[in-house]
C-alpha cells in the first residue's frame, strides 16, 4: 500500500519505518523534506521510503497517517488538500478534554477516518511482539473497509488489531488505557503493553 505520513516524529517516524520495512511505499510529509533529520529517518527506513511536502505526501497516499502534536493538527492538515474518500488514520491524542476525533472530522470532511495507534507508546510500535504474544492495537471507524485496511496495516507490523466498534467504546477504551498507564508505567516502563486474550 502507498502510505503518507503527516508527521515524522516518534510515532509517525516509527510507524513509517515499520511499514517501509514490510514492503509498503511510505512518503513522509514534512516542512523540511531535505533536512538532516529527514535524511537520517530515510536512511533508517530503507528504499521503500521517501520524503516530500505535506501536499506531495498526501497526494501519493492511499492511506494517510496523521501523527502530529494536537496543537499542530489544523496547520498539518491544511496543506494536505481535499482528503475526501481517502483513508485518514488519526493517532493524535489530546489531553485537554477536547476530542481529537471530532477535530479531525471537522477539518477533513469526507475522509474515511480510522482512529488507531494512539493508545500505544512509540516504543511498543517499534517492537510489538512479546514472549507471551502481541500488543493489542485498539481502533475504530465508521467505514468497515477502511477499518479493515488499517487493521491489516497494524497486523503487518506485528500488532493484534481489535475493532472496538464505535466512538463511545473507543472513548471508554482510551479512558481505561489512560488509567492503567498511570498505574503500570511507573512499574514497568514505557515498553509495557496490553494484550486481549480470546477464547
């Protein structure tokens, strides 16, 4: 799949590298696509990755990852252009009580938005396999085919995707994950994760 990453920091850079390693074509959208930091990221990502402006990246992507700080969402999406009908993976977190999902939906009308990868630290995205199994990635979206595509991208890099079924369920999952994070991260560090066990 052709994937555009709007954001090349710890989350966007990590996911982009993992997908490129697994054969996807990744374009990182950046305000400085030829800078030293981007050159270093491309060297790590390998031959399936390249860089361009945000508009160039968005134009090339079948799926677009939005991985920026919450205060940068509007300025990051503005140059991307019309994303109507495109898969937009929203992994932005807000910590001020506002809804990152609602904001992205307002700014990208018509996009096939899937909320994913936002309940995991970048250290787990970099290495989601544990001796006992795979880290779970919770996701949801209104478009079943878009959700299935993103679930496939999660599985490609070793995650166990779980569709929670709707925004209310995702909100509850996010709240539960945040509570557990505050309790467990001091005990186990940032590389701990959750796994859903099924019968």
